[in-house]
C-alpha cells in the first residue's frame, strides 16, 4: 500500500511541476483614457465571466489580487499560448503510464 501512496505522491508532484508555467495570454482592448491597450499576463491571471474579461493587474499592499473588469465589447482579441502546458501535461501522463505499467 505504501508503494501506491508513494506513486500517487510522485504523480501529484509531477503534475504540479508541469503546470507551474501555464503559458501566457495577451489581451488587446480599448482603455477609456489610454486608447488601444495591450497587456500580457499569465494564462491563470485572465478569465472570461459574465460578459467581461477579468484580468489580474497587480496586488495591493496586503498581497490581494487587483483585478480589472473589461467589458467584452471593448476587447479586440485575446490570444493564449497553451501548447507548452498541453505538452507538459501529456508528458506527465506518459510517464505515469510507464510508472504503473499502463501501455494501453
């Protein structure tokens, strides 16, 4: 039983390592004061919700995230680079299959 628990811990650690760098996203939008604005952030710092793009723009003095809500009609486009993440996760899956002897 300890061997299985050790293997599970090892897999969890590999997944954590593989997802440390989740790629980047670039959002181009109209800022009311600055005009067309381009911002690059980590993929996990941008999300679409309730007809707005939510983008982490920094942290306050307490370490809490500062998030800018950008209405979807002000956004020109969003680009995401996720190929690197997909490759890392696939690598972890393949290593896990090998570790457990699953070839199918």
